[in-house]
């Protein structure tokens, strides 16, 4: 919706487009409360947004806020052509391309990478400022300042929503994929205290990525790899939580609840990702996720191959998250002594200190030989997560250490 409205008003009026969307949803809540949910809520929202956009254009017909001199906007100034052009702009088949163009506009190379991702998450993916702040591990004030600066850049430079050409396409597609996968991760492992999994965000991320796979300009190997990765992860969602909201660890998950259609879909996208000569982090992460989905049981998991894949990932894109996941695999394949030795060698020890998963792993390593030290590790992990479900799981592990004394 924002993408179409931005095409109508111009990217210099991005905030105006967001205001119309917000006003549309407020109207929906008021009308639907009185008259009930319409048969097609999506169509109702788009029709309401179109009508509000028409009213906005008429109100600004003689103002300087909207640039009607722009060739794309000339026909929107005349009452003779306004309604016809608006009907064309809101045709369902043109909306996906508008959305993709707007996503690439957000990734203009004049915008800092963190601001690109922030704007996509806020404007096109529906993230709240608070959710973006949690995803970036920063404050809401910082995110608000990023959004302000980026909107000012759009206003000053009148960035056009369009597909990049040549080498820019691959570079800017990378920024788009980063924002999509960040959205997926917020759904798959939400920072919200009361919801570890948010299926709405997962579905939205997969929809946005599917648009990239379906457009011939953006159907790149790394796009297919990202879609494969998300498909494999999404296939396991229903097995990760019990009916009473408790976390179920991978070793204890009922694999019969894994979605075979999504696994098959992931396999298909992974095959498409094999074209070309570029290997990205998404390719390797998808291969790791595939190994988990392909194993008939937890015990049958090909941990040595997963270890090799993490070694590869560390060579091309070292990060605290990758290093920590690799430590878990080392613990699985070589034991606690090897994992502790690897921790002593890592460059990411400082970053690990604020990660609850690191302290939980230390607790697992020390549980057999030093329950009291393990208990302290689990206590530290509890203080570092905002998720109620994760806190309950860690408390169980901590209490098990007490019981073993």
C-alpha cells in the first residue's frame, strides 16, 4: 500500500504516504467495529486508501507539496484523468512491481546500510520503531533519528522507485535480502517477551522474498538461497513450542509435525540457488538448515558436515552469531573440553558476554562436572533474555543443576 502511495505522491512525500496508510487502518477499525468485517478486508483497505489518496491529491492540487510537473504525476492533477489513472495505479497485477521498486529505492547507495534496512522494515514491512530497535539491539530514539534522516534524504533527492541496472542490481538486492531475513528472524525468534514465534512476520518475509524470486530481474541465486533457508526454518515452526507455550528443543521435537511441503519447497529453491558462480552466506546457511530437515532423527543429524559448513561460513563471513553456532556444533561433535578450548581462541569472547545463548552453552558444558558453575551460567543467561519462554527453559536447566548437587 505504501509503495503505491509513494508512487502517487513521490518519494519526497514518503511521510504523507505513511499517514494515508495509518488513516486507512484507523478508518477500518472504526467502520468494521460498527458494520463487521467485510468479505474481502484487503480489497476494502486498498479501496479506502485509494479514495483517501484521491482526496489528498485534490487538497494539494494547487500547493507545492506534490510535484505535478513530474511526468508520472501530470495526469493526476486534472479531474478528467485523475480517476482513470488512479484505477490503473491500483491494479492488483502492478502492485508487486511497485513494492519491489520501492524496496530498491530504500536501498539507494546514498543511504547508509543500517538506514536502508531500517526504512524497509518500517515502511514496507510494518515493523514498529520498538521492534526495529530490538532487532538492531539499539534504542527507539536511535531508530527514530535514522528514519528522520532517511526521509529527509528522500525529500531532498527525490529518489525514484525503480529497478537498479547492471552491477548495482546485485549489490542493492543484497541490502533488500538483509532486511527481509532480519524480518524473518524477528518472527522466527522474536524478542517480544510474550511471543517467541510470530507467524505473521515470517509469512510477510517469505512473501517479500517470493516477489524477488518471481521477477526476472531479481531471480538471482542468492535470492533462491534465501528463500530455501526460510522455507527449511519455517517447516519446523509447529514443533518448536508446546501447546502451553513451552520451548521444545531440537533434540525433543516431533519431526512428524514438520511441514513436508515447505521442506520440498526449500529443496526446490536450493536447487535453483546452485546456478551461477556466487556462493553467499545464504547458500551455506540453507545447506545447514537442509541437513537438519534431511535427518530422520536428531541422532542421525550429519553434525560433521554441519561443522564443515560452519567452518566455511566463518571464513567468508565471520561474526559472533556464526562463531557461537559453530561452538555449539563443536560441543556436539567433540565435547565440552574442545568447545572450551575453542572459546579461549575466539576473537568474539567480548561479544559473547552479552548473549544469553553463550552462557546457556557454558551451562550445558559444565552441567556434568560442575553443577554449581553451570547454575551460575544459567542464572546469567536468564538475565540476558527478554523472552518469558526462554526464561522458563533456562530456569528448568538451572533447577536441574541444583537437584544434581
